[in-house]
């Protein structure tokens, strides 16, 4: 009977060693996957930061163009007042007014173009946020599965330890 218990103990010890080795292997694979996912999240965050910086630059340019447009509009208003006051220079001022109007149209087109680009950039940010949210959800699911697996294995080890303590408590179970 002693040989059987000793053999059983050796077999259980070897099985536990095998289980531990298999668990270490699985944990190594899971850690590599987590590292890969963290790298992807880092890259997405860097992309978002770059897009945010681009948006800030474009916003600053739009503000500068708004200031220019305001200045041009005030100059056009001043020119119109001078046209009313000065009858002899009317043709010259009308020519300048036409040039300024064309310039304002060009600025409006530039503002419209920049607005379209900003809308595209905001849409891209929304897509990136959705992708990051999806990636974080996948990572959370993976970590939950990993934690559940570790809990199951810890339960197996606890049962094994209880079994060993029961065997040791039995008469003739320990030398």
C-alpha cells in the first residue's frame, strides 16, 4: 500500500509540474498578445495626438484668415465711404473694391476648404476613437478570460493541496 501511495504522490507531483509548465507556456503567449495590443493602443494614441495637433494648426490658420477677412471687409467699407465722399476718384475705388471682393471670395473658398478638411479630420477622429474603444473592449475581454483561467487553475491547485493534506493526515500517509 505504501508503494501505491508513493507512486500516486509521484504521479500527482509530475502532473502538477506538467500543469505548471503548461500554464507558464500559456501565460507567455498571453503576455505577448497583451504586449502587441498595448503597442497597437500606443500607436493609435500617437495617431490621435498627431491629428489633434493638425487640427489645432488648422484652427489657428482659420483664425488668422478670419482676422484677414475682417480686415479686408473693414478696408472695403472704408473704401466705399471714400467713394461716396470723393466723386472724382470713383472709378479707381471701384476697381480696388472689385479686387478686394475677389480676394474675399478666395478667402471664403479657402475657409470652406479648411472647414471641409476639419470635418474630415473630425470624422477620422471618430473612427479612431471607435477603433480604440473596440480594441480596449477586446483587451478587457482577453484579460477577463485570462483571470478566469488563472482562477480555475488556482482552484485546481487548492483542491490538490487539500487532497495532499488529507492523504498526509491519514494513518500511514506520512513517514
